[in-house]
C-alpha cells in the first residue's frame, strides 16, 4: 500500500513537471579537501634523467668491456693508455650517468 502511494506521488510530480533529480547535500567549502598534487607523475626532467642514467651505465659497461678485451690490453701494454674509443666510452658514460643521477635523484 505504501509503495502505491509513493508511486502515485512520483507520477503526479512527473505529470506536474517537477524534476525527480536527487539533491546532494550542500557542503561548506572549508570541508572540501584540495585535490592532491600530482606527486606520482614523472616530470620531464626526471624522465630525461632516467634516460641519461641508463645510457651512461650502458656506455660505462661497453667502455669496461673494451678495456678488458685482448686488443685493448695490448694497446694499453705498449702505449700505457686506452684507445681513444675506450676513453670516449668511459668519459661519456661517466658524464651521462652523473647528469642522469643528478636529474633523477636530486632535482624536484
């Protein structure tokens, strides 16, 4: 019986042109929390830092492999220094890894 009465009221309200929308309770603005900062999104400088760090580690790895090769050891034995290619791998890898670590871990 109650359901029919509620149904009749709803039908009368719709026929009268009244809206059936639910009204959300009003909340004071001081109770609404601010949206959290986008802390989990990676900034462009951090992304560049990660890429530089990975490239730097890869260059250091290839430079180290070059120092351990037979040709690299023979050249070092006779000249006392690594080949130019090996030095570029080591210097470039160290610079890229240092810049990447700085951008990734120390910049905000």
